[in-house]
């Protein structure tokens, strides 16, 4: 076998065995036959969480329900911050509510208020307080006017003071499902896929309000924006809204509200360090 023939056979062998490795075959007309890449398997049914599609939030109530379902019957830690500032950046009011809620509904709530127009749920601001209960014992630690007060108080007769009050009324506007629904519904939204280490699969963004929103609470709000991080299971781990409005006094202000859920399924609540001191003072 001549050297030239051996060279031709070697080239033919490489072409035949190469397959899709970068070489192509010719068609009957002599033109190259294109090699089509194999499609990447996708699961379109789980690409977006419930109530969310490629165009944004398709059903605020469905997204809210999925979010609420992820929290029902399990422990979690909830942090809400609401800050109102004047146009010059000075503080008008700030409210922070941090609730650690056990699966058995033992809770520890930490609250702080600042600013002359802050809510007065702790009395005259500034003030901070902690509330703890296991469902049988109710304890409080209040810091205001450079004084700290510890006490045990009688179990609430109804809603106020229960874990539901701190979550549904102090931190959120209703149940977690309702708060997500009411927050998202007024916005035109878009969804961006974003795989993150905390389980987030998409980020929802809204840069303007719907023209036909029926929420009177949003009627006077301008420059409104929304950002929300959602897991595949529908848990809205973090959401933030910001908007401008005019107060009853005619002052333009910027309102920023953030809500964050962490340690979902992993939150445990023990006795606070001031437990014994509060138990020693009934009232």
C-alpha cells in the first residue's frame, strides 16, 4: 500500500467516526448537511412558581396562596421594615417588626419605632420592646424614656398579643397570603429567571402601577416600584416596595417597605434571657 493511499484511508476513517464531533456529511447535491444540536430538556411546568409566567405575575391571588401554603404549620422568621423620609432625607417614621415563630407557635417579637410620626403601639417614640409567649405565659420587655420595664401580663382575651396579631397586624397587612396578593396586584410586572442559592428561581419587578387598580390605598402613590424574590414552591422570600406620596400636611415623602422570610421550617424559639426577671413582676 502506497503512502498516498494510506493517507486517504486515514482521512476517510476520521470523517466516518467523527459523527457529531464537528464534522458533517454532504447531501446528495454536494451541499453540507447541517448538524442540529439535541434539544435541552426543559420542564416548562415548573419554570415559574404558581401565579407567575414569562410575562410576569399572572394571578396575584394564586401567588399569594402558594406563599401562604409554604408557611402554614411550620416555623419561620419574619422581618418587616417600613421607613418614611421627607424629600431632604430626614426621617419621618420608622417601624421594624421582627417575629421568630416556632412550629408550635411559641414566639419572640422585637419591635422598634423611631421618628415623630411613627406608630404609637409602644407609646411615644422612640421606643423598643420584646414580647415572648409560649401560649400560656406572656412576657414583655419595654425600653422607653431611658427606662426598661419587664413584666408578665395576663393572656390576651382575643386577638391582640397573640402570634397572629404580631404577624398579621403588626408586621403584615393581613395573613401572609393576603399581604403578598395586596402588594403585587397593583403593579404591572415582569419576571426574570434567576437561580440563587436561597432557592429563588425568579425575580419579579414592577416599575409602574396599573391604570385600573381598584385599591384606593394606592391611588395617590407615584413612582412606585416592586421587587420580589420567589422560590419554585411559591415562597416569596423577600419583597420590597417604594413609592412617593404627599402627607396630610402637604409634605412629599418616600415610603419604603421591605418584608423578608428566613429560616422557614428551621426556626425554634426558646426562653429569652430576661424570662426570669419578667416572671418576677406580674401586672
